[in-house]
C-alpha cells in the first residue's frame, strides 16, 4: 500500500478539515493526493518543506494527555507542549487518525515558515503556491541569476556557496581573457559598499528570495551604460560556457536616451537575449518627479517652463520629436536673458555655446535626423559658471516652422537636492533605457509592505496601500507608443539582505543582516527570480516565451501604470 | 569627422573641450554598427578599436582616443556613436515617515 493510499483522501480531509484541519494543511494533503502514485515514494521530496514523511505540526487541544497517546500510537512525537498548544512531528499517514481519534482536538496545522524578510513580496505574487504546484522545481536550481549593480556582499549567509564569481569592473587591473579591465573575484571576496546590489541579489536569489537555489554571477559596475553592456554580455557568455540558462537583472536606468528602445544599451539587450537568456529591467522611480514634458507643438512659438533647484551644477534637457518636424530652440534664464534661436544643424558641429551672464553657460545641440530611429533630438545643457546653475524658472522656447509635431522632453540633473522639473509635466513616458528595450521584461513596482520596525526599535510607515502601484513607479508607454512596463510585482518596502560594507539611513536596517529598500529595482529583482524559476523548468525559453508564461498569471489589458498588472506566479505555465 | 553620427552628448563634450581648451584623452562610447556593413569596413573599424572591449552583434563598446573619433565616425559601417551615459540604481529616493 502506498503512503498516498493511506493518507487522507480529499473527501475525508474535507470532512475532517471542517472540524480540525486548517486550510493550509488541507491544501497540502490535496497536493500530495494530486501528485499521485507516480511521484509517491514514502519520503520523496516534492518541495523543500513538502515530504510524505514526518510533518512538523502545531496542534491545539484541550486534552494534551489524549493527544500524546494518539501521537505515540501514530509513530510521532511531541516536541513541546504547554497549555493547549503542542508542536508535533507526525507522518502524513497518521494525520487522519489524529484528526479522528484525539479527544479535545481544536486545530491541527502545518508549522509555518516565518520570515520577516521578503515574505510579503513573495506572497503578493503567490510564489509559495507556485512552488508547491511545480515542486520540486520553483527555486531556480540550475539557473544563473546575473546582477549588474553595485556589487555583492560575498560574506552574506544568504548567498553561501552560490556566488560563482564577480566581475568587479571598478577594480584596477585586467580581469583576463576578453575582459580588459577590472578584476574577477571569487564569491566571499566580493564587496558592495553601496548596498543596492546585495539587496537586489538577495531578493532575486538570496536564501529567502524568489529563486533561493539559483547560482549567482555578480558584475560590480560604475553604472556607465557602456560597461553595463559588457556586463550583460559577460554573464550570458559565462552561462553559455557552463551550459545553463541565465537571467540578467538590471535594476538601473536613466533618461539620456530616446525612450523608444533604440539606444545602444537597449539594442545590446535585445541582441544578447535569446533562448535561455532573459533580461529583466526596472521601469524607474520617476512617477512623481515631474521630469517629463510632452505635448503637440503647433506652428508658432511655444514657451515651456522648467524649474532649476538650488545646488545644481549641471542640468540637461533631452528633447525628441519626429524627424519631419522643424523646430528651432532658444533658452531663457529667470531674468529674461535669452540665447538666440538655434535650428537643426545638419552635417556639421551641432553644438553651439551661449553664455548668459553669470547665470549659466548654455550648450544647445541640434543634430539632424538620427539614423537609429528617424527622429530629431535637441540637447540643452545648463552648466554652472559659479557654484551652481542659477536656480529658478527657466524656459525652453520652441519655434515650430513646420506642421504640428509632438515633442517629448526629459530633464536630467546632478543635484542631490532634487530634479529639475517641468512646470507642466506629464507623468507618463518615463521609462528609459534599458527598461525600454523590446526584449527586456520591465518591472513596475507595487506596494507590498507599508509598516516595519528598524533595528533600533523605531516604527516606520508609508502612506500607501498594499497591493497598489507605487506612486513613484515610472509610467509608460514608450515615446513610440510601445507598451512598457510589462508587469508589476512587489517593490516596496522590501526587506532583504544588507551589505555589511554599506551605510543605510535610519529607516533601513532591520538587523545586522537585513535592510529595507523600495523601488522598481526591487521589483525587477522579484521578477528576475520569477523568470529564473520558469527557466528552471524550461531552460530553452527566451524572453518571448517567458513573457507569454508570465502573461498567464496577469491581466490581459495593458495599463501605462503597471503594464499587465500584478503577476500571480501560480497561474503561470 | 561625420558629426551627423555623433549623439548630442558626445557633440557637446567635444564642444566643451574645445571651449575650455581641455583636450580630451579618451572617451567611453557605444558604437552602433550597420548589420549590413561590409566585412572590410567592419574589419577596419575593429582595427580602430584596439582596446579589446566588447564587440558583439551590432554594438561595440570602446574607450577610444579622441583623435580616432573622426576615423570611426567616417567608417561606413558605423551608424551612430553614443557617449556612455551614467545610469542610476533604481531605488526610490522617497523616504518613509
């Protein structure tokens, strides 16, 4: 007789459960039954916690002596008992007898693995239910998760024995064949002085992360997109050499590109992706930052105001419009002083310099049509000539000499005090490279935790509801109308591994090993872990197949806020 | 120099260097290469990118000396040169209360 045959049947368990077995235990027994004899060996693992052997139970009873007798007869043992609650080890087969025979029984339930880490993030996308469904898969085994970021704390126990290597691009030296700079570091010697990379890797592939058995390759980068390109290629090359699939996590981005996936990094991501090679990118966190302006500009002159904050040494406006448009541009400072209008400068140096007294030096660059997307761009840079660009209300003056044309503009600045912002912003079109890459699976962030307690006992909260899109999550679509982001998953607050080398603000540290962070960086990491669990089962899937599978657990309709919405991983193929 | 192939940031950098009389040594660029480029043009481009940085598919990443920019931009295999952009980690700057 198989163990399954002696276990509680669905009908029986339902009946018994109405009395004493809790819902999770009923589900567990049901899963065992559905798994069938084909999988059934007396102690075969069908998941990390799911065995046909002894189960750790928490039993509530008004008659502990009676409970002890039944447990004893069933071959189990009581680990601890006090008052009405006992912790018990008992085989699956004996649970039925326990439920039927033990007098005074109030409830029997499986012990729950408690985790103050990213439990809520995983719960939001039903990662646990997915693992139970696809067991023994669902933990990323046999898949590389590569993270191009600020590094990794190689001593953190969350990654023990699973960091294959780290290409430290920031280190001096020559890493070896094909890597003309940086240094290859083995797991324990890798470091992360910022903490971002460790946190992200921990969410995707930490011991309590989404894919806790994945192998890890780290690229510690300086965030130059040229180096990021090399980092992505390096991870996929190493995965190919090892003959296993890989997911590359890019929890980074910027707004210096055309926001249509035609920049070099996006092209490189598209080209590097393929069977067994998937890239996940963050949508960005600029949802509330007023850094995008977009409008159809009629013939004539349109004045577009933007505010330069204090302490900006450099402010850049990145402007794009259709290649058939004819726009001339001038810039004026808070006191009205203005540059001349500058047209598109074809086939020659396209940058002109203007000095607006001591307020700023202005560079205006108006190249011709881009060969990559057929559009025209304008770059305006305000460079401080003193300690900072003069703060206040500046204007772009757009003189349209052609037909109506839609103009999109993004501000980029280097001030720690805040972004330069448009007076009439549109908080859409906020996904830049590499989230704009066609092949990248791009993550928006949802709120998964809004209260937590830090190491010093302080209690913190966010005024956002769990299960809603984070207001800061960057909205789509792309400038060319393509639909991004792709999906939404948990992005804040997430408790995940903390780099011992990094400094955190007061609301960050949970304990010596964990910290909170929020953003689409964290969401991308959750999504990377999910993709790894899919590649674990289907190692030849590429981004198209992985996206299709994720779509099974998401909404059909696209929204610029969250793409196809929250993924329920347990619904994915 | 084929300025039409240089992105705005690279053109601005060249202009800034000229104004400040601060010659550029090297610049980190991404080069977008025509997928249909002739083998000869592609080989000539590779010879200019002697720093050994990665060149896969249609994207080359290279730290090029500024005096090679003209030759690179004039190569028919090259569609565009982009100055490397500094990206940011996408962690939210908004703090808790």
